[in-house]
C-alpha cells in the first residue's frame, strides 16, 4: 500500500510544474533512493509554524521568511524521534514549531516521501521550505 501511495505522489500533476532540470533531478534522485535497501521503520514529518511571524530561512538572502501559522517550515525524515519541545521552539527556526508525522514506512519509503514533499513545495511555491537547506 505504501509503495502505491508514493508512486501516486510521484506522478502528481503538481510535480509536472517543476522546471525541466528540477524534474530531471527529482527522477534521478528517486531512482537512486529506490536502488537502496528498505532499512528500518521511520517516518517523514513536517515542521509547522505555530504562529505567524519571521522564521529563520536557510535559503533566503535576509536569513528570514514570513510564515503564517500552519505553514510548513521544513520537511524531514527520521527513524528515531528527531526533535524535542525546547528545540522546536527556538533553536532551529527562531519561533515555535510543531512536528507532524505525515508518512510511516521503511527508510527507503520515508526518504522518497520526504523528497516528494520538498519538490511538491518547490513546484507550488517556487522556493524551498524555509527550513530545508537543499532539495535533499
């Protein structure tokens, strides 16, 4: 079931809005991930802004980006609990965040899910989430 869900995300019309070079890179990255072993169980998550305000931005010239409450600051994946309360509040983003698990599966599956979320965000907003330094 999880593999079918991921394949559906990979074929989404939203991703077709990517530039030709980004789409080529995504497909190459996905092929590389699919060639890896399944690995341990984990989850793909989003870090969500708890309040509207200026959050640290790893790819912005100013170093900050305004996010509305509920906006995604970062997509990530982990096979262990990644963040704790105080760390979420200020260390990473400058303002409070909530970690929201979005997809559960093997390491390979969660890496695919993370990649698809990052590239979907890039296709929709024409920029990476503020907390993602690279397309990973």
